[in-house]
């Protein structure tokens, strides 16, 4: 089981992106672990640093950024297993008696062309690391109904990265029935999945926001946004001496995308951020 690069635990030397891809001389060969740090502007105007790691051997990418409220958001794309994993480490409010942080993991299917391949990501670098970036394309908010829990100790069969990334969210790893169906067809072991109660089973089940009793089960909502990620490769054309035209990768298009997750919690007190909104 290899999950070397995409757990964001290793800090390696970084060579940064231009938005010009393509082989550069003096770069480590294929299979290299690379890290890129870019400055991005958050919707509230603050600037944060985002880390983008790629491991082309393990065929995975990991993006990490800290939101204005201190929440650490990580997205890991495991191309080999066609899995993407979102993790949020949410700081608790100590004065409200909350533990230091709460971790959530949302696991869903990775589609082709959602994000650039890991080998292209590993080649990205930037001319000016001080540039504050904003995505060229804003993709709409995607709502996901996370109706299935994933057993942490068996999750490695779905993606080896679950073990690293979700270790602080052992009791809070969620996915969707439609994604489970896809993975089962690929031969993934179904015993790691457990369908969670739905409104149809529990007529009283409310959104946590509307629920007044801290001890009652409810449907919690959590949203996050990946502020800047390379979503597509750009191609340029060149003409050789004989006039033959060929195209080559010459950069990336950047996107921003928001995700809203709904999931069952056995007690409203596990979903306190849903209160103030
Ligand atoms: C997860 O799987 C392990 C290993 O089979 C099992 O011992 C454990 O009880 C399961 N956890 C849950 C919450 O079902």
C-alpha cells in the first residue's frame, strides 16, 4: 500500500508553476513528488496560501488550504482508484466546551477530467510566487447527499489514502449510495459501507439548523470550497519547418468549486456550526 505523497505530511522542495507546463530541464524525472504553493484570494478578500502536491507514481494529487476561520480543507484525488477525498479539520470553540477540532471526511467518485492529471500537476511551477491568484472559472456549487458511512478500518480497500487522511475522522467518513454502486461494480468490498438513516425512515429527521434539541439526530450541512485548482490543460499549436501543425500542453485553466454536503448525525451537538447560519 503506497500513499506516499498525497497525505501532505511530507514537506519537500518546491518548484513552482507558471501556468506554463511542459518538461523543463533540470527537473527530477517522472514519479517525482512535487509541491507547489500558490497564494489565493478567498471570497472574503483575505489571501491564503494553498499547497498543491502531486505524486505521479502513486497517481494522486492533494490540495490544501486554510480558510479565514482557521478550518483546514484538504482535497485528495486518487486517480488510480477513481476516488476523491475531502477532509475538513474544523476548529472548535473552546469557550463553548468543544474539543480542539472536529474532523470530517467526504469520499466521492473522481470523474475523469475534473482535475488535471497528476503527471501534469507535478510539472507545474510559477514565475512569481507572490502573485495572488483567482480562479479563471467559477464552477457552481455541487450538493451531495452523503447517505452512507464508510468504515475507517476497511476504507483502505477503497483508497489507501483514506488511512492517512481520515485518521482523525474515523467516526465521520461519509459517501453516497450512487458512488458506492460505481465502486461495487469495480469490485470494491461492500462490507465497508453502511447506509445511514434517511428522512424516509425517520419522519422526524430535520435539518440540524431547525432542530432545537442538542441530543436529537438530524441532517447536518457542511460546505467547503476549493478556491483554486488546475481543472484543465491548455493546448497551444506550433508549426514545424515543413508547416505541419502540432499541439502541445502550454498551461492550465484554473477553477473554483464549492461543495455542500448533507449527512446524518446521531446528535445535533455534532453539528454546531450549522447553528449560526
Ligand atoms: C469496522 O470494521 C471493523 C473490522 O471488520 C469492525 O471490527 C468494526 O466493528 C467496524 N466498525 C463499525 C463502526 O462498524
